[in-house]
């Protein structure tokens, strides 16, 4: 599994991208995007999202 991103809620701030310890997140078309092959479900990104757009 990988972190889930609600694209409708994401504001594109990039906080999750900067926080990800395995660089599984990137910005695509102004929104966060996850590489499910790289994501290790650590949850680091979930806690830093100011709009709760990410979940495990």
C-alpha cells in the first residue's frame, strides 16, 4: 500500500514532499503525487499536511 492523496483537498504546498524520508512524493500538476513502489507507509507526510489531504 501507499499513502492516499485526496487531490481535491491538496493545496500543493509541498510540505509532504519535503518531509518524505524516501522521496516517494513529488509535485505533479501542482498537486502531491505518490510513487507506490517507493512509499513505505511511514506516515511522515500525513502529519505535516496542513489540510489533511493525505491518509494511510
